[in-house]
C-alpha cells in the first residue's frame, strides 16, 4: 500500500556505497507505468531510476482524472495521465502504490490489458481477491509480484546465511513483535489503516511474516487470539484532528505460526501498545539464537549467540541497507529477461496473504486454521546481489 502504518514512514534514502552495483545499463529497458503517488512513491522512484531498467511512461491516480498525479509529475518531470490512458499505453509493467482496497480492481484491469503487474503490499485486501489475481496472471502468461521486498536487504540476507549455514542448528522456535499505538497518532487521514485489507497484521505484520517465510519456508497452520481493543479511534493531527473513526478490523493479534519445516513462531501485531522493550524478532535454534532488526527496514544490526555465549554482531558488509523500496520490481524485471523465478513471487505473496487472513479467523474463532497454499523459499542473494 502507499503508506506505512503503525510506525512513521522511514526517512528518505541516503547514500549507500554498498548498493552501487544496482545498475544495468546494458539490459532491456521496460516501459513502466505507476498508479498511486503517495508517501512511498519517492523511495520507489529513486530505486527504479537508479537501476536503469525502466522508462516511466506515465503516472496516474487510482480514481478518475489526474489529480495529485499532476503535482508529482511536475515535481519529478514525469508524464501524468488518467488510469484509463495508462492502461491503454504501451507500458510493459504497471506498478501499483495505492491503498490495498484497490489492489485487486487495478490488478485485474492491468492483467486484462496484457501487462505485468507489481503491487505494494499486501497482494490484495482478501485472500479470495489474491487468488483471482494469481489465476488471471497464470491464464494470461504474465508476471505478478508484490512487496514487501525488504528481505532483499542486508539484514535479512545476513539472517538467511546464518539460518542456511546451520551454525545455530535447526530453527525450532521464534518470537516476533510489531507493537505500536497506531497511525491515528501521526497520520492526518488514518481511516484506511482500520479497514479491511489493513490493520496491524496486514499493514505492518506482513513484513514480519514475509521475512519469516523467507527464512523458514511456508506456514502449515495458524492459531491464536485477536480482538479490537477500541471500536473507535480519535485522529490526533491534521485537518481532521479530534474526529473519530470506526475500527473495522482487530487491532491486537497474537498468532502462533506452525511452519511446514517444524518451527513454531509467535507473532504479535498490535495498534494498541504505547511502548515495549522486545526486539523485533528472535529465532532460536538447537545450538544458539539470532536477534533480528526491524523487517520494515533493509538494514539494521543482526546479532547471534552460540549456546549461552555472548551476543556477537554479524558481518554487515552486504549490500542494500537504505530504503530501497522497489528492489522486488527490479528483480522481477531481471527475472523476465532471464526466465528465472522472481523472489517477490505471486506464490509467496498469496501464501502470506492467506496466512494473515487465517490468523485473524483463528484469533476470532478460537480454532486452528490450516493453510491451503504453500510456496518456495525465495533464492538467497548471497553471495551475489541483484
């Protein structure tokens, strides 16, 4: 989706010497259209332009007319057009940066127009919608991809190397915590964060779950609890300050994730917590433990401990440590040219979406929910980056 939820948006990208190889001037250039020009747009644009894999043929709003796309177009010297014109253009790929409620409708139109589709997270607002997108892409013979792509970053790839290397033994257990007090404290228009397709799990917990699937493989079944602490929230800032909004989704969700490989991880996703002292994630193996940084970031410090030894900071020399939103789309473009699978695959995005939806069903109903989908772990970037 176009904006991040329970935490403030990450800072603008800074220089990162480890990312200097993200440039492919000798490869095919794809014609790209972008729908949605919100907070995340500049970070995507920076990564995509840096790769030299894309010629941006137009940017558009999800709704009728040009609207805010015209302002972004002037700011970045890009052509603005209506969504209809963008769908009729010669774009090869459409990138969707809109809120999740419109991912399905836009994606279906893009795929029906014969164009590859990549969207901000989640893949769709519901699992059923995600299934329709995946089925249509398969029928059309088109690529479909979805963020999050932060697992391409240096931190996640460091963790993946530790997990695959086996130094800490098989991973048996883990904990993951996204807990904040919700975007109504800082966002001027936070309504959509409390509607279907969002909430703490689908808006931010999706980063945690995607990283866990990248590290550990697919989820077999889920259980847990879920509830809505407050049925109304009060907007704290902006022109709507003081107004209340209705909450349509659970705001505190505790999920027991049982992975097909045997690991058991507890994920807590909440918009109801002011402050906590837990690390974002920890994984526990037979021979030691790994402490992971915020999966909503590409970089961060990874620590590991062998048995009861001290925490040791892992080597931080891998690339992609800054806010490089769009690496998943870069990877999809490279995969299109080589014929290989992409890492931000439709298969994994649909599996994660089902896991999140089943987690809420399990939490509200009190019964374990098996998953009907599975996926392949994305190939690691180690030893070579994109």
